[in-house]
């Protein structure tokens, strides 16, 4: 059974800053050794304060963002702890469980690490960012967390029927961006170039016209 080759938390652009150009990027196994949050009573805060694991050796700066987080225009860094809307704690607590899922269900397609195009009929694990779709649906009486989950599920259902899901699975262009995405990971449906860059490009074109 293969492992996920590299860990999607760390932007490629900062690898040289922390010495990974020499030692290589951390694997999923390596991350689980340092952040063993799938162990009994091994909470994220315990790892952060040094009681469990060695999280300090595998952490980053809150300003570090992957290309896919830049693409959304608003997604926070997975190292940005202790702020409203942070996903850092849930990310660090959840990633070791991906390895357990990988071992238990090796037939699952981990997108995009196993390839941008999932085999037909396969079950897929992908990264989702609810804000991409949550404003498209009325919240009604749901809590924000409930609405986030609803929005992802509803969009997936609609996108599957319309064919938009196939487009969302497609590799971003140009090819160097897709190559980076295979290492860093990608948020399903995240556009490239980033939305803000698209707006600026349209404004520049309009000014020339």
C-alpha cells in the first residue's frame, strides 16, 4: 500500500527557508510522528505545548499559504491558529487520520495526490472549502457549521448532475501550477488564477479598451 508521498500543509515556495531542499519534504508518516493526534488523548494543544510528539519541528508561519489557499482569495493558512475562522486545529488533528483511512481503504482516491482525474466509479477524498459555495444557498435555521456541511453536500450533488464536478476535478493551468498542486494539495473548485488576480486582469483589459 502506497503512502501519500508528501504532506499538503507546507507551501513549496518556503521549502528552502526551512531546509527541506536538503532533507526533502515531510511525508504523511513523518507528520504523524511529530503530530500524533490520532493517538489516545493526544490533543493538538498537547502537541503544541510539547507534551506529546514534536510539533515544533513540523510547523510553519501563519503567513504561509499554499497556492490553492491563495486561489480562493480568503482561505487562511493552516498554520494560523487561535483566530476566528481558523482551520489550523482541525487540520492538524485530522491529517493523521488520513493515514489510517489510507491503510483501511487503499482503494480510495486521495485527490489530487493520486491523480487529478479519479477513476470512474471510485470514492474520492478531497479538500473542500465551504465558503466557495455557502453564499449560494439560504442558511435558514442552520448553524454556520451545519450550513457549511450542507453547502458542500448540496453543491456536490448539483455539480455531479450538471457536469461541473468533472471540471472541478480538472488540473489547474498552466502545468507548473498543476505540478505544485500535486505536492501541496488543492481545494476542490478553487479557481486559478486567483479571483483577485482575475478581477485585476479584467480591470486592466477594460482600461486598455
